[in-house]
């Protein structure tokens, strides 16, 4: 790994672990609750101990002040209003991410649908561009489409994660399979660090924290939770609770204590 890629990775992780809050949802879903005033939310999760946030380039360009948190520029997109939301197209590049001060880039690939080949091609080319610039690449690898019967099937999730590593990602984000034993197979089969996505808004704080704890027990390198953090009644406190689990190895009950 190029030295400057390692330097940038250190800005979005802490001792090799990641607590990231994706806030790229504005393109997909619009100004939903929690990211209407996105810069205030960034401040809250930063105070809570998040290592990074994922943002689209327009949000990065218009930062009102320099944040004290790692910045990951998301370079792929689709909208819920489009003809085929499962197709993620490139809307940014690595040189652009360097120009506006990002510490890493992320790209989304939905595996198992009719547009998969196009997204795989984009990911492979993006990985080469990232290597040229010394920019870390986070690949969001989701089983999602016509060929996927169960998006949480451990074999399917492991396959999706492995694709990200094989095509050059430095870190893979994928779905949690529901329990540590099955997720261990995903981690074992992926030669780069794996972090989990948070998925839809959970029914309870315990559910969110149990998912984080299970993933860490399985060997994950961290969590990337969006709605379950930025739509929480107290995003700063939820980030702090997750940090207890990710960085300190705290129990779910200990983390719940942070939430009061």
C-alpha cells in the first residue's frame, strides 16, 4: 500500500477500526429527516466519536467550516424516482475528491441485477484510479436485484464482499447476515477489512447496538450506520454508544447506558 494511502486511511479510522455515518441519502431519497440540516448533524456525530462521514461532492464543497472528522466522497448515485434505482452510476472521480479535500472515496455496487456488469466495470476502473492517486476506496457491496432471493444469505453476502476485494477495494461495506457465526464466514472470505451497513431504521436502540456488537465479535473492522444514527433522537449520544462497542469492546448493556 502506498504510504499516502495509509495516511488517508488513518484519517477515516481509529487504530484500524471505523465508525462511519453515511449521509449520502439526499440524492437517493431527498432531504429526509436527520440530514435536512446536514452540517449540524455532521457536528453531532463528530462530537460523538465517529471517525468519518460519507457525503456527496456538493455537500463537501459547501462545508461552512472545516470539520474535525474524516471525509469520504461518495462517487456513485441513483434516485428513488428513477427508472431503475438499482443501477448506481458514477457521478464523481478521484481527482475531484483530491481537489476538494476528501480522505477517501466510496462507490456502491448492487450485485445480482441486470445492471451488475456496468457497476463492476466502474468499480474496477475506479480502483485503478484510486491506486494512482493514493486514495482509499470503500466499496459498498450489496446483494440486491432480480437474481437475489435472500439478500442476507451468508453465501451471497460473502460473494458480494469478495467481489469488492477482488476488484481492488481497500475496505468493503456490506450487509450484516444477522448473527456473528454466519458473518464470520463473510469476514474470513474477504481479504480486506469489512464493515457493516446499518440498513433501514431499526425498531429499538438495542437492536442497533446488538447488530454492531455481533459484527465486531465476528471480526468486522467497524460499522457504517446512517439512518440509525442521523435519525436517532440524539445522534451524538447514539454515536457515542456505538463508539463504546467499536473501540472499547463494551457490552450492549454498557453501550445502552450511554443513551440514558
